[in-house]
C-alpha cells in the first residue's frame, strides 16, 4: 500500500477527506494527519509518505513553505497535492515551481480527486518499481566491485569507483559482517534496516555464496551492534531452522580496507571448530586473547602416545581438546595444516619402522577425508586428524602383532638404533633369548650380510656423514660411530668406500663452493 498524509487546519476537513475518499481502491492508506506546518513537517520526515495533500492556509507556516522545506530536507520527498480555497494565480504559480502535482480548489469534487489518485497511484508505483530496479542494478555493480576488491584486486580505478557508488568518504569508518549459510541472503535483502540503524554501504556474496554486509559504522555503538547482530542471528536461525553463524570484523577506515574486512570475517568462519553450533563471533574478541604463534610438534605429543598405545576411545576427546585450544588462541588454518602435516610424517615414520605400507594408508585416508591442503576450516581439519589417528592406531597394532614373532626384525631394529655402542652377536643372542649361531644365520638370511658386515656398513655410512659435515679428526669420527680402534676403522673404511677417510674428507671439501 502507498502511504498518504493529509494536512489541514480544519479538523472537519481532515475527517471529510479521510472518510469521503476510497483510498484503498487506489492503493493508498492514510498514515497520518496534521493541523499545522511544524507537525506536518515532523510527521512527513518520520512517516515518509508517498503522497501529501495539504492546504495552503496553515498555522505557523503555510503549506507552500512546508513543501519548500521538505524538498530541501529530504533526499526523496513525497509527491504533493494542494487543496486550497484560494483561487489565486500567484499561489498556483508558486506551487508549480515547487513541483506540486495538482492544485485543487475547495470544495473538493469527489470524481476529480479519485481521477487524480488513480493517475498518481500508477505514477508513484512506476517510480518505485524503476527505483527498485535501479537499486538492484547498482547493488549488483557494487557487489561485483566489492568481490573484486576482497579477492585481491588493487586497481585504483576500481577502488575509487566502489567508493563513489557506495558513497564512502575516504576516511569513513567501515565494518564488515559475513553470514553463513548462504540461504540467509534471500531473507536479508529487504530487512537490513530493521537490525542496523546506520548507513548500509554495500552487500556482496563471496565465492562460497556466503552473504556479506559493509556498514558505515561511525554512528553505531558496540551495544547497538551487538544487539543487532544477535537479533539477526536468532531471527535467521528461527526462519531457516538451521544453525546460523554471523562473523563481525573490527572497524576499519575507507574502501581500501574492504579486503582486510573480508579476510577477518573469513578467518573467523574458518576457525569455528564446531560449525554446526552457529553463533555470533566478533573478531576483536578473538584478537584480544590471541598471540600469533606456530604450531609446535609438542601439540600432538599426547595424541601420539594414545595412537601408539592403541587407545582408540581416547583419540576423539584428545583431538577435540587440541582444536579447542587452537580456537581459543586463534591459530591460523595454515599453521594448523602445517602442524597436521608434521603429525602425518611422524605417523608414517612409525608405520615404516614396523615395515608397514605408508602410501596405502595415506591414500585410503585421503579418499575418505580429502587432501589436507583442501580443508579450509577447523571442523573438517579436526575430522581429518581424528580419522588419521584412528586409522594409524589400528594399522600400527596390526603391524605390531605381525612383528611380535619376528625376532630378527627386532634385532635389526635394535642394531640400527645402537650401532654406535659396543655390540656383539653373542650378547644380542643372550638379550633376545636365542642361540648365537642361529641368530647369525637369520641375520644373513634377512639382510644378505653377516652381523659384522651389517654393523660395519652402518658405522661407515654414519662416518661418511660426519666426514662431510664436520671438521672432526679421523680418530674422533671413528670413536663417534663405534670403532674403538682408529686403524681398524681406517682399514674398514677403505675396504668399503674404496679410499682412505682422509682422502674422502679432502675430496669432499674440494667440492664445497
């Protein structure tokens, strides 16, 4: 319905106009009445009618002055019709200058005013439709420009065009809001003013169809903002019957800050580990309790112990605690991904040490949970870690069971770890409860070399590394890799490598840049 307001200093005239005309027939409803100029001015600015019917002769200031003031103070003033008992050309000429649609003489002819209302109703509705279409097109242009800016385009012409279309002064204080799920966009377009008593600079939808708002927030207090976004989140959740998340950026300045505003809200969206719970999230609250840090290996220490112990029931709660810690301290998604990558390598090493197939394990995991680099929020990253740890725990337990009866595997693993110390086959046999001759046979069968050959090869390989990377004396190198006799070390080194340790060291140094 279009809104009409009647202004006259005679109450009986107001009553007559209100009851004589079938306003509803022409798509109007009477939204207000006034008996004098000041009241009329205040009500028109408050109620914003589409049409004002006013007498000229009003107390304080007349109807023509009322029209002049409204044309000056309102961006989009209503249409005006003058109802007057004065058949004066001077009045009519002033009315025409003030863009008055019609000058009607009292007493009003019913057919005449109904014909006028029929014409004005169509004109006003066409204007509204045209204005809405223009706003829609402008909103699409603004939305496109905002999208280009938030995704990294830094062209100065785009920034200036966006600022002009959004009517953002260079130093305007701006604030961004990102809303998920995407279905919220359709419910919000017509009702944003209900939540935020400030100027809306623009709307956008990002590549994932999340709905975003840019507000000119200088006049918006923290309490008003909190009340608005809370009511918005609750209303949307009730209408959509699903969780709704509202992310609010910090206040920044000017169109150049649009990308930063969006990244703030997007990072908060990523950091919600339990996305299904929804809620309102303020970036300043997160940042105030946050210190940038790297994810350290120790973050997963307790989790790794549970994986190695095969404690499947304890894995999920442990992962949940880890990700709650990340959320509280606002670790970036990229840092969490790096920490998980380190966890993956550690688990793969444990599997490889037990003669397991790491590639097969990881391929199966990626088929179920996706690749780590593609997971952009805490919720999916948490599921990824839980699934990986459960899979690794089960696989490690299977490998452990298979290897328990394989004594030679345990002997070789022990030699690989302890080759720098004094090792003898007889002592190993006693330690692993075996006959020394039988252990020697198993060793050659498994490795293709005798125990002594295998041990010397391990020691010489380690010695080559020390000769390459350090300035240690030959005797010191020999001692560090397990040879108590330097001459014996030199003899074995030449026999295996083909040159003396000193020659190997010097030739290596010659190649250094």
